[in-house]
């Protein structure tokens, strides 16, 4: 779907007159689609393990 929006954006930019409004609308739709896809990907991430102490993994040992 995102490829179709990009093709639509390039076609809108090639037209004469009113291209700014069309290009902005297509860009907003593409950004909304990407935001929705990113939200879905974040929801699929597994929850962090519950048995790990909260202080582990917060600092990086640079002396090693």
C-alpha cells in the first residue's frame, strides 16, 4: 500500500496547478500508514521477562 501512495505522490507532483494540496494530502496519508504499521510492530514485541531484577541491564561496563 505504501508504494501506491508514493506513486500517487509523484504523479501529483507532476501535475500542473493544485499540486501542493494533493501532495500534502498524499504525504499525510503515507505518514499515517507508516505510523499505523509501526504501532502494530511495537504491539507484537514480547514483554520483557518478569523474573529479572530491575537494576540489571541499566549500565554498561566499559572497563572490560
